[in-house]
C-alpha cells in the first residue's frame, strides 16, 4: 500500500466529485476547491449546459464506487435517435442492440447527486466559492480567493489534481513550463440552450426515451429528456453567415427561421424567443496537451487534459474512464513513486483522449449532415447485419465507443478500416435484401475472413 496523502482537487464538477470518492476509498484525505457556490443551495445561472449522455464507460466508473443505482434515479434511457425533417416527418435509428441505451442526465442534477454521495465521507471536504488565482507547481502551493469574503488563502497539498475543466488554472500553470505541448481548436459553431417544457399534464411532449435530432446540413438542433417532463434543446449554429447567430437580429427573424426549418418544434417551445435572446452562446472547443503531470506532484484529469466537443456524448464518459484507469493503477501501486504512476497514466490515456476528440468532430458531421439521409440509414441497417453475421469481427464504431470499454484509439483505427469496407459493400446494395446476394457475401468473406483486416482487440 502507498502512503496516505493530503490531496487537493481543483474543481468540484463531475470528474472532481467522482475522483474524490475514489481517492477517499483508498484512504487519502481529499479537499475539493470549487469556484462556483454550492449548487445545492444556490441557483446558478443556466443557459450553458448541454444535457449529458451517460453510457457504458461512465456507468462502469459509477459502478466501481458502488453508486450506479443512486445515479440511475436521475437518468432517463434513450434507446434510439429520432430524426425530424423539415416537414415534421420522423425517422428512427436504434442506438445499439436490443436493450442497449444511452442515458440523459442533467449536468447539474448529476453533479448534485455526486456531491451528496461524497460529502458524508469524513475524508472529503468541499470548499465552495474558491477561485484559484495561481499555482506554484514546484511547491504545490495554490493561491485561492474566497469569493464570498474576498480573503485570500494558500493551500499546499501533497498531491494536486486539476479537474477544473477546459480552461483549467492548473493546466495554465503547466503551460508555462518547458516542453509542455498545448493546442486548442474552436469549431466555427456555437450552441444555445433552449427548452421544450412539459405538457400541461406534466408529461413529455415528444417521445421520452429518445434523443431527438433536427439535422439541417449546416446546422442542427437536438433535444434530450429531463425527469420533469421537459426537454433540454441545444441549437448548434454557425457564428456567422446567411443562417447563423449573427443573422438573427430580433424575434421576427427567429420565428421566421424556426418556422421554416424546425416547424414541428415551434408549437412545443412557447418560451423560444425569450430563451433565445436571454441565454448566452456557448463555444465548442477541443483541447489537447501533454504531459498531463508535473514532477509527481500534480496531474490533470478530465476536460483539463482533453476537452472534446459534445457530439459523441463522451466528454463526461471519457473523464470518468480516466478515473477508472487511474484507480486500476492505484490498485497495484506500492511505495511512493507518484511521478512514475502519473507518467504511466498519461502515456496510457493520451492516445485514447486524442482519438475521442477526433471522433467527436467526425460525429458532428454525421449528426448534422447524414442521419436523415435514406442511404445513410440503409447503410446502418446493413452494418447491423454484418455485426450479427460476424459478431467477433465487426462491432459498429458507435457501439465500440458507446457500449464497450475498448480503447478509443482502437475504435478509431478499426472504424477507419470499417469505413473502407462499407464503401465497397454499399456499391452492391440498393435495398436491404441485396445484403444476401452472392456478390456481397463473397466480398465480406474476402474482407473479413480471408484478409483478416478486422482483428478482435487483444489488449
């Protein structure tokens, strides 16, 4: 067993709160410092929260600490995509096999649930309204300002974890050190949060157990269900251009636009105009950096080390998987070589973090441009047939990412190989019945068996 440490976590969001439970389980004393006030006692201005899609990697982390069932109380299963076209017609695409689903959770609701599970632990202490001003990585001293009193304080833990998000103060300190690599990339799209309220009877106005998408080529809107019968909608829209945030100047512009491209949604959104002009436009950024640690004293985790855009629903899941992987390493950790442990962790996770960042951008294109295309929907059905016929050789990319713990890097590499095969297969398919044709079966036999292009993951 390693020596017990006094640990500070910057950020009491989803990753920080869950990490505190894992570290306390191993006997460490944990203090969490959060810039925001306590979500459980203070109403925090909304308008920037994309509902989260909790999938297998996230559930695995919650199960590992014994809190899976508690979190299920604030989650709604979404078993399929429902696509809305410009005439209000619907098409459907299941997310996986029978019984598989992703789960809609409110970011704030899940954060509160994790805090409530963490706080009774005597080894976990939350410090709210604490803004990190400066981090001295060499001494592990963190200067904080109490935003309620204006007073300053300095803490000096044995170990420091930066779980403080895409604009991490801890990472900002690392960026000033030598040989630290950092890159960020913003999409030319922002997002705005909107709402479909519950019906007068308190139910859901559209199908509850689904993720709804209004794909429109250059932009889209999605809606995820909430426990109170409402849906949190997110409009992903260019900043500039003919149809963009910049082009909508007033309520008349907005209603004309929505009635033209989202006609079935307008009657369901009575507060559309007020919400649109009151809620801010959020940005969509990808962050990649390396290394994630410094001198065995500090470590970045979650969005602080690998922020991704939300289009695969994996940002939270990837952060939670960081914790699962770190805990697996701690299980076999002896002595006090935290520097070696942190180095092993970051080298293991970096390829997967980069992979899911790239996959998330690719999935934006799929959701925005392709999901309403009949040819794309046929291809998905064909891919499902291949998976049924060759279950040990073909797991669809989305299922690899969402319903397994296969490394993201393996999923990306394998998905690129699958893409090449599918392009060849679809040249021979006009209807689903064509799948059983000799040409298609011979092609699959050649691609999947004889050439062994798709080998199962061996670890």
